[in-house]
């Protein structure tokens, strides 16, 4: 362009309004063009001008984007994409100090030397360019603009202590990601801004920051190039960077360019370093605050007068030296390096044989290496594109479609999406070149759609990884001192501002387990504050809830529906447990007291209802003397006492005392003194909890399943837990105490000295096999002697009195589940007859008799054998058990009290030795004075009398 109009260099530090001034000056002219250093900044300025003048007169031209309305008046471009020969009334170049940049400086220097507006030209940038501009553009005027706010150095500060509205600057992608991850854990999240992001992704990230969704920004030094953000503090994570060739320290003016983004308009700003960076020395910090920097003495230069006679001529013209002392030859740029590589390819060199072909080759070499894979990969792609364009004039549609399709995927992580975005930028750039495709609008649209899709996906991944919206929202609301309102659904899930923060279990808040340690405190603080009104409403509802909604667990917990609201603790005595509530402190003392009163009412009523017989016993004022003392022991034992532990007290009770106690439902059993009503499942379950609390157990025994006559013995159970469960341990199994007393009644009529065998009723009442029954009897103090004999078949009985099937059905009791009774406190339903030979020996085998008669040949077959057990009273019964006997003062059994129980008479018929017959019959006791059943010699005396 020719030099026309006035040229003004508007110089000064950041936050002086230079870019705004340039926009105002451009809009004061009929036409204008402005060149900006970044695609991101170009998009920002374009949006500002469109907002003022509308989209129909504003164009946006960058390497990868081209929006050119038919009636364009104002052109917003990147410096590299500024069209030549526009002849616009106004022209401006922003960040002119980039003339000293080692990579791009030659482009800015070229615009400084040659780009002019017809009426006005502005160069915007740092005051360090004053001398260079004065030398290279002698007629330029200078306009100094001062910073509108102060910039202050605050020193070193850890990221965890960084105040909101801060931007932390990193100089590599890895560094930016690491910082953003740290801020997410400690502060709730950060927006990420890098020069490699597409404008769409960058804008979405910046919007999160500007709108206050996050209070922190993590960026590369790209934010130093004119991006206008509401940043109060800039923190450097390092003061060195890799410039593409080596690590080097950042110059003061470079640091100032970035630090100056803190503060906006008249608002002051601060800058400093993070805990990972060395503090700035006093001289450098002061220079940044005072905006005093070493002037730029040398500018990078590359010859613009290119010669296209041959590839060699083009290369030599690009490398031609400058003719001014201020200008230095720029280092070899990527486009020149690519040109040299392609010139060595035979096919490319053959095709580039004329000026038009060489110009095309140079345009292809200027495709930026967005992918950054390697120079070889980029050169190969450039060669392919050149060959297609030279041969066909345009790129093949199917080939270009394949390249784009490979990239059009929105899955993957941040790195994968970033790579695809870099790849699509190559094809976006290609699609913008005029004449390179046969349908420019189609391919520009195709590449734009893919870039937008990838940009949205990348923004989503960046947000997912580096933003915890929940913590960010809570921190902001807490900082603003606003009332936080929580929503609690029927499942107890708590949300604040639409973000899930945890769950309300009863009156305790359990925060989301996905929260990290750093953010957990923030979530809990905000959540409990928001839940305060919910605690009061819930406490009112709980206080008025019926008892049916509240229950206790077998470990002493107190539940309201599915929520744990407290636990039982030991009180003054076992029948008066206390409650400890589970209520968060933030709920307040009123809520705590209300929950505690309701739970105490519940457990008091539960004890009163389930232990009513026992409470009536304790309140009976008619009980006196020994009866009253025994009643006190029953209450202490929660309605169940092993007889062995109170044997002396039982002996001391006279008939009147026993009668008074029986009126309260107490049964004086052979092994246990108990109240049958308290053996039901509900009282048993509560009794175990109360007993465990009183004993101070860490783990409470669980109540047995209802209806079982016997259960396995738990080896590690606390002593006495079987009694509290309503059972008595006997061998490897425990038998329910009421069923044990029924068994004892059966055993009392047997000859325990001479020995006896088990009756079918004994096995039926316990629901055991003969083998299991022998173990039970051993646990009760009996000796079990195992034997084997020939099985006797009741042929004679079958022949003499054959039993019809109908009669057999009538005589056979209805089967019931083994070991289970129909209802507690009533006689058990007979268990299904056991299939073992021992159990069936007492029942006539009609089928066997018929087989015996019908097959005489079987007489010579081997006899069928059966196993049997003979039980005798042992000298040392297990756990203080007593030999079954008639108990003094107990209810008499009436007529026939010595008669063996069960069908079929005595068993063991045909036992060798002839003694077995005697052992299976017991003499009816003589009508004489009853012997004291609690006398330890009673059994022996009874045996001697029977021998007489």
C-alpha cells in the first residue's frame, strides 16, 4: 500500500483502552480494516462491531474463518490474513510490539512498513516500540495513553489461597491442566483458555468465568494479547517458557503484557506468582508496576518482494537481508522450511516449473502446521495437496471428504478432541482458500460444522474435568452471604441450585461420597446451612408420627422408616433403656430435644406393651416375702430364669407363694422358670436388646427365627444369650425352653437308671433324627449308648389286626415342618414321622409283613439291622441340668402318671439279654408321700424303691 493519510502510533501499557479507541476511529470512517494478533481476539472485536453496526457490513477473515457479507465496510482480520490492496479509509494493527516476536515478527514488521489506510493508520502497542517506529516510519505521530488503573505486585501466594476472580497463567498445556485440576479440587473449578482452542470453545469457557459460574481462570500467555476479561489478579505459575527452541526467562515487558490484564477500566489490579514459581526480584516487579521497559531495538524482517521465476529464486528472495539497521533477518519460519523440503521432491519440483505453479506451491507451503505432529508429516500433506491442485485445479471431493470424516468424531477425552480440532483447522484453512475446492461454500460449511461439534464436545470435557459446578455454586452463594435453599425429595436426596450434594438420612446429612477432601468442607457447610429449615419441618413430622413408623433393630438402633434416627443405650436398669439421637448439630437444640422425647416415648411404650406381664408382676403389692423376692428376680431376668441358678429359692417357696406367682403366668419348669407369653417373637427380640444393653455387649445376639423348636448353637455367643433367646443349649443345638419342658414331662416317666430308648413322640416334639436327639440328650446330662440289633418286623401284629389304608391314615398324625410348631404357647403340631429305622421301629410295618408271608424264600436272607440308642442319666449333667422327675408343688399329672407316653407301648422288643424289656417300662409310682424333687438323692432313692 502507498503511504497516505496520517499515521499515528498509539502506545502505552495494557488497560489504556487502545483497542476501543481504534474501533471508535474505524467506525468514524466509511470503510476500515483492523489486524489483530489472535483469532480469538479477532472474533471478540468482530462481535463488538457487529453489535454496533450489524452483521451485514462487517467481515471476519482469519486463516480458518471467512465471513464476508456482500456490502462489507469493515474488515476484522488476523494480521496474517489481512488482504492486500484494500484501499480502506482506515487501517489499524494491534499489538505492534510483536514485530520483535521470533516466529511471527516478520509479518507484523511487514504491516508496519507497508500497510496503510487512505485517511488514517493506527499502530497500537507497547511504548517500547517508540524508537523503532520513529526510525522506520519517520512521519508517524505518537499518542501516549496511560493506564486507567494501578497495577500492584503482591508477591508469592499458594493457589489454595488465591482470591476469587484470579487468573493463573501457565506456559504449557500440561501445566495448565494440572493447575485447573488443583483448582477444581480446592475451589470448585476453573475455566480454561488457550490459544489452541477454537473461538467457540474459548468463548464458552470465558462465558463460564464472566457469568460467575467459576471464579478462576487458567490460561496460557494468550490472554496477554488483548483479551478483555474481568480479572482482578494475575498469578504466574512460572517465569520461564519454551519458545519453540529453548527454555528462556520471560522478559519484563512480556510479563507486563500478561500481568496488565488484571484490573479493567478504572478498577485496580494485582499480579504475583504462585507457590511453584520464584518470586520476582524487586527491580523487575517495580518495572512492571511503573511500565518501564527496555526499548525494542531490533525487529524481525523478511523480504516481501518475492520472485517466482523458480523455486530457488523464491527461496533466495525470502532470505534476502534487510537494508535497515533496525531490521534483522527472521529465523527460518515453518512455511520457508516446508518450501525447502518440497523443493527436494522430484514430482513437486517438476510440477513447479513456472511462475503460476511456484505461487501455488508457496500458497500451499503457507498452510499452518496446526497438527504439530512433525515437520515430515506436514510436508507430506502439503506435497499431496499441491499435486492434487496442480493436476486437477481443485482437491478431489472424495479425498477431502475422507479426510474430514476421519476427524468427525466427538468421543474421546480432552487430548483426543484437541488433536481432532487441530486437524480440522487444517481443512478449515484449506476450505477458505479461494479456488482450491469446486464448491467453496459447501466445504466451508462442512468443516465449520465439524469444528463446532468438536468445539462443543471439548468444552463439555473441559467442564467435566475442571469444573465442579456443585462446589462452585456453593462457594459463590456462601461468599455472597445469600440465603441458600435446599430441595429434599422423597428419597432424602438433597439438591442445591439443581446440584446433588448428598442425602438426608433422618436428621443427619450424608454428603456425596464423590466429593474430594478439599471440597467436602464447603459442601457440608453450605448444605447444613440450607437444610436448617428442613430439620425443623422433619422434626415436627417425626414427633407426630405413629409408633408403627418407628422400630428398633436387633443391634439397638432406632429407625424411622428406613432412616436411622438414634440408638438405645443402657439405663438405670434393664427395663428402662435410654435413647441417644442422631441429629446434626446445625439442626439446633430444639430439633434434638424433640427427636429425643419422641424416641423415649416410643421405647417406653414398647417395653410396657411387650413386657406387660412382667411389669404387672413387679407392681403386685400383694406379693410378700419370698414370693416378692422371687418376682424381683424374674423382672431382673426379663421373664426367663434357668432353674439351676434359683434352685434354693424355688425350694423355699411354699404352695401359696407358687400359686400367687402362677397367677402372673409364671411356669416352674424342670429346667427353666419362665413366663410363656414372653417367649413370643416380639418380646424375645426386645429382651435380647435390653439384656445386651445391660450387659454392655458390643455385638448383640440376634433373635432366632420364629417357630423353630431347635436351632444351632453359636459357639462365640455370649453366656446366657440362649436363655434370653428362649432356648437352652444342649449339645450342638439349642431347644426352645417350653418344648424342653414338654420333653422333660415325657422323660420323667422313663427308667433313667436302667436305660430307655427314645419314643416317637420325643423325636416328633424336637423334630430331630435319632442321631441328633442323642446329641441333645447328651447336652441335657444323659449318657447315650449306641447299639445295633436285628430289625424286628411286626408280622404277628399285622396278621392279627391288619390295618386298612384308611385306618392307617386316620392313625397317622398330620405332617408339619420339622422343628416347627403351629403357635407359641400351645401344643406343637406333630412333626412328620422320621424315615430313620429307629423312629419307625415302633410302628407296625404292614407292607413288610405281607412281603414276609408272600415270599418264604426270603427266610434265608441276611437279617436287616437297625441302630438304637439307650439313654441313662449321667452323673455330671451339662450346665447344671437336672434329671427329669416329679417336682414338689408342681401341677400333678393325674391318673396314670407313671404310664409311658406315646403309641405302641414299650419299644426294644426282642433286645438281646432280656434286660431291654425292663428298661422300656416304668412302674406307676406308689400312692405315698411325694419325695422332694429338689433333693440331689431323689433319683437314686426313686430307683431303690422301684427295685423293691
